[in-house]
């Protein structure tokens, strides 16, 4: 859920407030989001969709990117920290060794929000497909350019290498290749 300011006054106050990391109580994501938004705090919890197994059936599930945490937009008022800490569903504001919580770097939040849609879901990164031209970035064949033959479900890519004049099929990890535009 992404709760954002709507009118001009709220937009101006958005620039004066910082984002903080909030630890939630177990299984209280919706409760914490709802109660923080009710108090006027901006709430940001990036999510992603995945397939989960329930009783031998695979179903789509929506999970938070940072399990047990969300970001809350708070002004400079120290009483606001107390209000957040005492919100139902919130365990505490995360502190980094100081007496008051430290804001999360604005560049981090901006980058994370750019990767999410309006509902707070991570946008899908364009997947590689058979026929794409790729470059191997890790391993003994680093910087070798080839094409994808087949994509496996278990994070492997079947490629065709030309070694000593012979075509050899081999598997590499998806993390070890990058798509060339």
C-alpha cells in the first residue's frame, strides 16, 4: 500500500519530512499501514507477487519486499516518533545507535519508489527469452557473447557456445548473464 499526499499543502510538507524504517509486529502489515495512514503519516511498503505452495496447490501470493518492515514518512516533531511507536501493529521505529531514529537516505527511497507502480508493487524487470543475445558476465566464459537457446524454471539458461569450431550446449545461471540490447 502506498499512501501519498494529495493536496498542495501536503505536497509542500512532504519535502520537509523524511522517511523512516518501521518494524512491525508479526503478521500486522495491514493493521500497521491502516493505523499509520489514519494518523496522517505517509506509508510505503514495496511488495511483489510470487507463487506459493498451499496444500500441494500453487497460488499467487503478495509478499512485502522487506518482511516485517515498512517505511513511514514523519516530520521533524519528536512527538511524531512517539505516536508511531505507540501505533497498533507497530513494534518500533528502527534506530541506528542514536537516541532518535535516523531517516532512510532519500536516494534509496526515490530509487525504490521508481521501481514500484502506483500500488507499491515492484515492476517486473524485463525477462530474457529464447533468441535474446546475451553476454556472459561471470565464470570462465566471461565476456563471451552468445544467444539464449532455452530458459529453465530453476534459474538456468541453456546457451550454445562455439568452442574450437564445435557447437556445445551448456547451462549457465541467470545471474551470470546479461541481455544485450
